[in-house]
């Protein structure tokens, strides 16, 4: 390995490591295929307890590099800007920018990582929602993410076939969604607020038909109504009452498959005594009336 790629430490060769590098000719062959032209994983792997792991790329790589830390810790630099990684953290290294990364000598990390490229690669990075001016996203659901990695890596058993590479890249795209879903603040105070909002979300899901108010939800969260509404929207992307309406309509849509339930009964099951009001809300979400929606489900009139 040239000095441009590694100047000290060990880049690979760890006990029980897993590593897949797609040959360059296969990258070129599939780069124009549907889906793969948008997002293509070119390398992936996992290193456990990677003592002395240290990689330096003075000119970066042609791809993005995503590193997720499952245990231990480490750090690195992007264009001279330092970062640290602990369990539940990920970093994305942009292409063609010098970087280095390394395991901590006293607590070497366990990581999985991907190199990826494609016409929409930058969009997938943006979808992670890494805060502006920062390098790290804290995504602490390590067990579920490890399982998702296992499912993605399993496609490597298909070798470098079109189907195998498609499975790897779509599995990685799903992982991007999981990273965003489980993203949390590294700031303790902000994380406490996120936990309070999550407590309310769980309560909403358990009792969706209940007559909820902003004041009641805020009280459950231990916040003022204004602060709760602000935190809730920041965490879910929706205001609390809009979130409730959308969740109720999604549940109503699922109930439409029940042959023995009337529209009025479904309305009551999701918290609305007035079926006409329920129908207006349903149409505002799905663009069609509940009756028409159910007819389509049953293969009736369009």
C-alpha cells in the first residue's frame, strides 16, 4: 500500500474481519444500471477490536466513506478538522478530501464501514441530517444497526453479480434511513428533551383515539406547551396535532381492509365521533374519501 493511503498503523488484517471490495471493472460495468447509478457501494467491511487501526489518505478517496462505531472509540481528521467517534457515532468522509482515522489505543473500536458513490450519493449523505458545521451523527441503536449491516452484508454471498450489488446498495440505503431514524443529540440536555418527546410519542401510539391536547402532551413531557411543540416538530418534522391526524389516518387506512367495519365505526376506532369530519380529514391526507379508498382496496370502482 502506498504512503498516500497508509502512513502508519494497520489498515486491515484484523482477526475475524469481514471485507468486500468490488473490482474496479465491475464498478464501471454496473455504474449505469438503474438504482446502482444513483447509489453504489464499492467497499464494505467490519473490524472488531481493531487495535492499531490507523488509515491516512492524504488526498482522500473517489468515494464517500461512512464509518459507524459499535463499541470502543477512535477519532480522526477531515482536512485538518479533528473528530472523535464513540459507540453509536458515525462520520461521513467526503470524496477527494484528505483524511485520516484511527482506533483509540486504550479502547480500540469495533466499526463497520462503507465506501459509496453514485449520482445521488450526496443526496443520501444530506438525508442523514448531520448538523451543519459538524462531522458526527449520534445514532445509538447499535443492535438494530448491526442487524441491518448483517442483512446488507449477506448479499455479498452473491459475489459481484448485478443482483448481489443491488442488494448491497439497497440494503445500505435502508441503513441510511435507520441512521436518520435513530439519530440523537450528543448534548445531554437536548437528549433529555428528545427522551421526553419520545415518551409522548409512545403514549400516543398506545392510545391514539384518546382526546389529546397540546397541554396534556406537554404535561406528560414535563415541558411548557410552547417548548414541547417546538421540540416535537424538530424531532418528528410535524406539529403535534398534525402528527396525531396523520397517525390516525394511517391506522384508519389499515382498518379499511376489515370487511365488517363501517366508515363510522372506523372513525370511532381512531378517535372521531363525527364520521363526516373524519372523512374530510381522511381526504385531506389521502386525496380521496374513505369509501372510495376502500373500494379501491377491494378492487371495486376506481
